[in-house]
């Protein structure tokens, strides 16, 4: 099979392609952020709007990225350049792909730090077990980790090293083989944890929290949060799907890939809620705890439950796997663009990108300890207490990512021809007209609304 630019390295199977896109969509946030957002914003009502957002924004953008990638047969920037050249449009559109790679790089720089936390907790729980549930031993373990830049950097490097090893091996031998192993393991661990949690925790309260509509807690802001969550959690706008589609066989049905990826990510997020929240409610924990819930509150709960150590090891291993799938796709997108723009081979591009990502990520490491009192934009009210990590997170999530998604929507909706989209997807008639309307008007409007809501929070 021919890969991008005649490399000969593409997906060996359709299942490998689909599993890779699923792995890209799933991340650490799918395990705790989606369930919390559902419960905190109206339960079933939030789920309905979330699914609507997937249909109106995420799926159209994913279809557009997949079509661009397979037609362009290159990295995100190269594929966009190829298709706009064929359409007679300005080559400056490839900046959308370059921005996607830059955003992926910045997100990966701090995502690897959090991924390192999951590796640390998996190893620590396996080796030393859980801290005693009494007292503040659990909180102290997390505080000790955050206070140690050397330890955080070590596990950041371990996490990035695993990601780099996969990407260095290429598409078939590296990414596809890893996803065929990691995604089934993730599914088995998640289902097992959900069964354990439902059996030992407060299943009734968790089900009410997740699925019973609460219109008193559901307003206009919750609608925007639901729309934004789908867009931001799946990661369209980063050029990841453009990159992965460039490795796809000509006969692969891109619509099946898009729908399978979105459906799998949503299903995994829902099952994750069933794995986490029965334990949360059985132990009177705060479901809005975020990182504190994962690294402080849940270990308390596991310590008090039967077979808690085994469940904790499985839970943190699950987080590692979820983090790896997303991180691999982000590094691959960066490596592909770097190779195209600077003429690097895969090995050189991967090593340079990984090293640079580690160095930039040290700013996030230091934000939790030595630089915790450094607030670069302290004179701006919104960012008065923001650390370097906070600013990176805000820049990528609320500015660069929406701009990338908006760029793809405008490019696919207004620049690319019906012929290109129809041939690659394939789509025609009412289906193609509906896709055009979504890309031209609906998706851009909802992206802007969700981004503005996030920035004014």
C-alpha cells in the first residue's frame, strides 16, 4: 500500500485505521470530564445537546478533514496545499494545517506532563499499594509529586519516550500495531471497572446524576458547554484526521470511519461515567473534583473498597492507555508536518519534535512548583492568577483549536468543490448539500459561540 508521498507506509487494514482514529479521539478527559459535565449540566438534557453538537459540528469537520487527507496524501499542511492547488485557491490555506500542527505540539507539551502523572500513579500503586485511607496520606502523595519537578520531568520523559517509540516505528509497525493492542485493552479495562463500580458503589445515584434530565440546571450556558465539549474533546481542527486519512486505502469508507470514531468516543465516555461515579457517590466525594478527583479523592475511595488496589491499578492503567492514544496522534501530526516543511526523515523529525516537546513541557512542570507564583499576565484581570500552564491551556483550548476548526470549516465549505467532497466521502444530492450547509454556516457559528463562551467564563 502506498503511503503519503510514496513512502509505502499506510494502514494495513481498515480496522487499524478506525482504531487509530478512535484512539486519537479518546483522551484522559473522556474518562472524567465528560461524565462530570453531563451530571453538572442537566444530565440527559446535556447528553442530547452534546449529541446534537457532534452531528452539527464534529462529524462534518471530521468528514472534511478525512476527505482532505485522503485526497492530499500528505501531512496536514501538505494535504491542504495539494487540494487548494487543484482548486486554484491560494496556497496560504496550508497555514491552517501548520497551525493545527503547532496547536498539537503545544497541547502535547503539557498533556505529556499529565500523562506522566498517570504513569507515576500506575507504577506507584503497583509497587507500593494505596496510601492508608485515614489522614491525609493520599493528598500528600499527590502534593509530593507536584512539588518535585525532577520526578514530574522523569515521568513526563517516560511517557513521551513511549509515544516516540511508537511513532518512530512508522504507521503499520508502530501506530497501527499499538492501537490494535491498546484499544481492546482499554475497552476490557473500562467495562470491567464499570462492572466493579456498579456492583460496589452507589449505582442508583450515579445513574440519576448521569442520565436523569435536570432542567433546573440546564440553561443557555449549558447548551454552549455541551456543544463545545464535543468539539474540544474529539480534537477536530488539529489536522489529526487529515494526517491519518493520508495513510488510508482508497476504498475505505470515510463516513464509516468518522461515525465509528465519534460513536466509540461517546460510548467510552458514558461507560467511564459508570466506572467513576458509583464510587464517587458511595464515598461522598465531589464529582467536580477534576484532577483532584482522579489523583486524590478516588485513591481514598479505592483504599476503602474490596480489591481496591487491583481496581486502582486498572483505573490508572486505563488513564495511561487513553492518554497514549491521543498523544501518539498529536506527535504523528507534528512529525508529518515537520518532515514535509523541513525535509526531515521520520527518525529525525520524531526525535527533534519529542525533544522540543519535552523542553517546552518543562514550563508546565515548573508551573506546579517553582513557577507557581509566576503570573505572566498578572495585569489582566482574567489571567491575574494564571500560571504558564494555565495560559498554555487557555491559548490552545480557547483560541488556537477553535481557529483551526473554523479554518477547516471555511476551507471545506467555501473553497473545496462538490466534486472533491463527493468523490472522497462519497456524498451527493441532499447529503452533500446538507454537509455544505453545516460546514458553511452551522459549524462556524457554533464554534464561535462555544469559544466565546469559554473565553468569557
